[in-house]
DNA sequence: TGGTCATACCGGTCAGACCACTGTACAGTA
DNA sequence: TACTGTACAGTGGTCTGACCGGTATGACCA
C-alpha cells in the first residue's frame, strides 16, 4: 500500500528525478505506520529501480542523469531454459535491427562515440580490455538506433552478452576474422547504408556463433563455464563480469 | 547480503520451485541478524520474483507451475520516452524473427494452439474480444518460435502491445485489410515457409502502423488516450487492459 | 575567513512485544 | 470408531523504543 502510493508519486511526476523523498520517520507519521513498514516499502521501490537510498542522506527518486541501468533479465532467461543458440538468435535480431536503424538515424554524436569505442577496441590487449571494448562498441551501436525499446531489450541481455563476448575474445581465430567488421559497420552507418550495415553485423555475429560447437544448444550456465576456460582466466566469471559491469546484479 | 545469499540458494538450485524457505526467525538466527533485516531481504526477493510469502505459512520459492508472467517493462519504456514508432519498430523486429523461427521450429502443439486462437479471433464480435483474440494469436506465434529470450522480450511489451491493438481494433478498415493475414501467417508456418511468414507479418504490422498518422511520433501516453476514442469505449484504458491482462501491473 | 565542534537529522539495525492466521494434535462426544 | 471442536505451536505482519554510524549545517573561535 505504501509502496504503491509512493510509486504513484514517482510515476505521476509529482516527484521527479533526483527529488528527495520525505524521511522514513516522516513517512511513518504520514501513513500512520511504523518505520519498519515504511522501510520495507522503500526496499520494494529500490528493487524496482524507482528510488535510491543513501545512508545518512535520505531516499531519492532515481536520477535521469548519468548512465541509466537497464533492467537485466538474466534470471528470467536462465529460468526459461535459454541456450546459447536462443541468446545468439535474439542478439542477432536486436543488433541487425539496431544497425539498420543506426544507418538511418545516427547523429554526429553517435558516430563520435562509435569511433571512440573503435579506437579503444583496437588498442585492447587483454581479454578483459577486449570484452570491455567489444561491449562498449555494440552498446553504442544499439544506442545509435535511437529506439529506446530496442535499446532496453539489448540491455536486458547485457550480462549474458558479456558471456558470449568472453567466449569470442578467447578464440584468436574468431578475433582475427571478426575484428575488421567493427570498422566496416561503422563505415556503413556513417555512409547511411542500411543494407551494408545489415550484412556486416550478420557476418560478424555469425562468426561469433561458430565458436560454440557442442555448446550451442546447452544451457547458458554450461556455456559460461566453458568461456572462462577459453581465456584461461584464473578468476571466476562473476568476478570478470563485475569488472565489466560493476552495477550488474549477480546473475 | 542476506538477500544475495538467499538468492544464490534459489538460483543455484539448492532450493527449488515450491520449496519452503526457513522461517524468518530461523533465518535471523542463521544470519545473526534481527528479524527486521531478514524481512527486508525477503521483501527484495519478493520484488525480484524469486519467492512468494504467504502469511501464516512461510516463504516459498516461486513456482514453475502455471503460466509464468513475463517481466513487463512498460515503465522503463515510458520513462525512456518511447513513442508509438519505437514500439512498432521493436514489435515488427520481434514478430518477424519469431515468425521466421516458428516456420522452422513450430510443432504440432504450436499449430493447434495457433489454429484455436485463429478460430477465436474469427468469432470475435466486440473490440474487447478482438483485442483478446489478437493478443492470443500473436503470443502463440511468438511462442511457436521456441526461443524463450525472444518470447520474454515480447512479453515485456505485452501491455503496450495491447494499446497498439486497441488502436487497430478500433479502425474497421484496418481490421478488414489485415484480418486475412492471420490465416496466411498460420499457413506459412504450417507449410514451413519462413519467407512467406516474414512477408506476411511485415505486411500485417505495416497496416497497423498506418493507423497512427500524427500520433506515430508522440509519446505512448498520447497514443493510448487516442486509442480508446477510436473504439468509443466508455471505460478507461486501465479497465480495458485489466480485462485482457488481469495480472498486468499498472502501467 | 577558515577550521573545528556541537547538534539535529538521516538511514541501519536491534530487541521485545503483540496481533491475526495456519496447521496439527488431542480430547470429547455421538 | 469417527467426527468435530479447541488448544497450542508456529507463521508472517506490525508496533515501540533504543542505539549506532554517517551527513549536513550552524555557531564559535582563532
């Protein structure tokens, strides 16, 4: 009840991004409840991404400033028995559409970001760098589509996408063959050539999919375990993932 | 901390669907914390959909039985300023891919469900019936893709899709022109013809997109308001939505 | 004017108590 | 012996009051 009422304040615009909510003690008085109940309600709102709570300062409506986290759906996908094939199919769908739209809608700022991520990717040395750079490039590509629905859907697979990228980054042959696609993709978008963009992204992700072999129709957990073996990393995937997506809730 | 530890138990399979969690008092002892802190952690898990809490009985791991709700992302899409165009583009992307995959992977059960929803759609009389039937058909189509990632993404726009469908259902010309596509789509899938499936779904959704006119690049809120005017419904969209998706959290 | 300290307020947590609900076991009655 | 009702243990839901560490502001002093 309290959670719903407060959520309504946020959703209705009564409270705006970065606004401070009344204190727990004030809310307890206002709703005629104990502070504990208020805290539980606030916890719900935190979990829904509507607010952020800062100890000693108060609770604030989640800001529109800075990079917004995408609602990750790793859990949902895992629980539905998704395989590497399912994920790859979905990723191909998203990035193909995004590339085509980017070739139509990308603005100067988008191109600058894309080029910057390209430079960074070219300068990558370690697998961690390469995965970071790869993710940045593909995220910039999807952002250049200027379709927030598609972007959000891509964000929902971001953590799992990192696992795919770990796999690709661990195979030198894959890196060698698919590497040039990044630049070609950028050029297709810069030159407003949707068909070239489509062909390039499909070729690019097709190569990544070919690294799977017997794992392609295995569950995502199996896939992730093998990914780290490929890059010979001593750390667990969780640690690796945190290095790349610090805000990502544990999968 | 406690929330993470418990989530891990659920995700690791240590606790399975419908298993009962230890009581709050037991968890408080186990984690050396107060019951209040345990309750807040449990509230987080509830909000994440991992568990259900039943007063007087205890907390249970969310069951795998019965129809699973898709995590709706209406709020996220609205807050990112999505328009009817963005939603339509994403929907076209999802359903095109789903139709192609369905033509490759649909099984006898899928075809039976599709045909049943077709019959129901043909028998529709009121706008409510038509929207219900339309949603059922398109959901069955996406399910026939046998890709849980794509299905989940489609589910994330389900509430907003209903709003699109309300719009189409309110225009007799749109209903007349796009109606036959449903049967054609079914036949393409039955006959294992991905290209026909692709063409048909694109034509089908293209007609729906043409009902927008000036609203196409307006925010989704504007679009929804106009939708109900088209069908001359006395009820608000919220009521209409609830009649179709009873479990849908308020948008 | 800048630095330090005190105070008010913030969220985080604890302990203990009480309430309504749920389920099981046992006693009483037909 | 079988059925029904009651009591009790256990459940989650909530309240009250207290204490802790962190934050921010204002007052005072050098």
